[in-house]
């Protein structure tokens, strides 16, 4: 598999790395300080000007028309260039979980209405399916959407909604037919400020602290029927398609961040001396760094294999699940190793410690590691007889 990018993609990657180093400096790790909404929006607009927040959206609607391979390459560069993995995560969640559903399932009118502002950096989007009682078992969600004439009335709550505190637009899943399983869900586009929609306080998360997360509540929120994405009952199809983008392209951020942390770990192991020589010369330390390299390189192969498949339009379920699983597990282990190589310094903050905390959520969002294994097992013809479409 040739992993070389064409000249245009290489140029774009260099531009994104330079942009992230210049504009996205800092770890977004504001400890317990209130979330800096104005600063976040300022950086978002700059990222929009660089074409980052709408990269995979067709040029007709304000994006750059990148396929899954080029989108992954850009996300990898973003993760490498800037230490604020949370900000990069917010950009990717907006693009792959909220904008791509509009691209793939929206009407011409919906695309024209929403996508230009969402690509330019003016507007921010969030995607909400997870609820307090419906995480991995996402299809069991309780948010109801009752049809009344030309409108739907939404009642219920979402949790863990990335970008909710700053979002202008929400792509929301609700049950139009309770107990209807795969065909019981419908996706809606709901504007912030719609009466009956409210957002909770930002979470205080272990990692990805540069990405704001909150609950979203719907209390008699009236949404015109023209805001349904796809058709009534197509919500799970919309969701599954967006998860393929997310499980591949979003996770490329972690490849870039792993590369950055690996490089600084190698530099540290060459510079730090104990017993009269650099610690990197001790076999135990050197082998640990080789294992970090091995994990990164093998996860990267799986991710770009999945990206190629996505770009070709493959319906394969295994490749995106394996990519997500490999990258997130590699990231956590690489974070642990990077902290260990730094000894005591690894415990008192810094790049390695921040990365480890940013890596932990990766094993959970977009479907946990266990759920990815379930997905692969099912695709291999193994596993239980539970409803085949309950997948998250
Ligand atoms: C940083 C972050 C950002 C997020 N952003 C969003 C977002 O923007 N929008 C959104 O909708 N959601 C978002 N989520 C929610 C995320 O998708 C869920 O947390 C995830 O799907 C797991 O659901 P849960 O937390 O309820 O865990 P649970 O489903 O309760 O799982 C708990 C544990 O049980 C295991 N488990 C559950 N079922 C099975 C099974 N069948 N087989 C084996 N093991 C199982 C899980 O793997 C896990 O280890 C985000 C989460 C995080 C951490």
C-alpha cells in the first residue's frame, strides 16, 4: 500500500501543520478555568478561513471536496501541528458527525441553507445521539419526536454532546417510533435558540479539555418537518454513515498527535542522562520507544486502509472498526509509555501527560473499544443473535 500523498495533499498538510503551530498553540488545558468561548470562536473562524472545518464538504457548498484519504491526511497534520487535541477533536466532530450527514442525506435546500456558514467558520455544529440511558445501546434512546401536522415536537435529553456549549446547529437523533429499533429513529437539524432547546454547563473532562461538551435538553421543542435529515425512520442509517467518517478520519488526529509525542519522547531519551549516559541507550527504554513506533505505524496502516475503502465507497464494516480500535488503543499505550520515559517529569504536567489524558476518551467516543470488537465479530459472522442493527 503506497502511503505517499500527492503533491497537493502534501502542500495542504504542510500548511495545516504551520497553521496549527502558529494559531493553535497551547494545550487547551485550562484546568478548572471557565471555558473560553470567545477564544474558541476566534480560533474556529481562523480554522474556517484555512478550510479546515469543512474540508470534506463538496466545494459547491463551501468546502474543499476532500475525500476520506485527504481528509485523514489533513486531520493527521492538525493533530501533529497543535497540542490542543481537544480543539482538533471539536473540528472533526463538527465535520464528520454533523456536516457529512447533511452532505450525504440533506436536501439541496438544507445543504444551501446550512453548509456554507458551517464551512466558513462562522457556525459550529454538534451531533447528539447519546443519552443517559442510551450509550453503547444508542438505538434505545428515549428522546421522542412526535409529529403534529407539519412539525415535530421533541422531548428528551442528550448527554456528552461535543460542541454543545458553542453550537449554532444541532444534528439530533430522536425516536419517531418508540421501540421501532433501527427504523424508529429520525435525524433532525435544530437551530440553537429554538424555544424548548437548552444546553447544560460544560463538563469538566479528564482530557480533550479544549473541546466543550454538555448535555442538551428538549422540552417541547418544535422543529419544522423540513428539518428532517433524510426521511422519517432513516436516523440510524444517517448515524451509521457518519460513524464511518468519524471512526476513520477523526482518529487521524491521534496519529498526528502520537507522532508529535513520539518525537519529543525520542528527543528526551537522547538528552536525559542517568548513570553517566542518555537513558535512550538503556535497552528497556529503547525497546519501549520501538514499541511506541510499532504501535503508531501499524495503527496508521489500518487507518489509511480504511480511509481508502471509504473513499472508494466500500460498505465494509470491519476496516473502520479496526482502524478506530487500533488507533485509540495505540494512543493510550503510547501516552502511558511517553509518561514513563519522562520519569517524575511525566507526572507534573506537560505534553506527554496531556496527551495521555486526551487519549483516554478515544477508547470511548464513536463507540467503545468493546463495541468495535462486537461490530467486527458480527461482521465475521460471530456473536449473539441480538438485533443486528444495534451498533454503536
Ligand atoms: C469526549 C467524549 C465526546 C463525546 N461526544 C459525543 C457526541 O458528540 N455526541 C454523542 O452523541 N455522543 C458523544 N459521546 C458519547 C459516547 O459516544 C458514549 O460515551 C459511548 O458511546 C459509550 O456510551 P456510555 O458512555 O453510555 O457507556 P456504556 O454504553 O454504559 O458502556 C459502559 C461500558 O460497558 C461496555 N459495554 C456496553 N455494552 C457492551 C456490550 N454489548 N459488549 C461489551 N461491552 C459493552 C462499554 O464498552 C463500556 O466499557 C462522547 C463521549 C466522550 C467521552
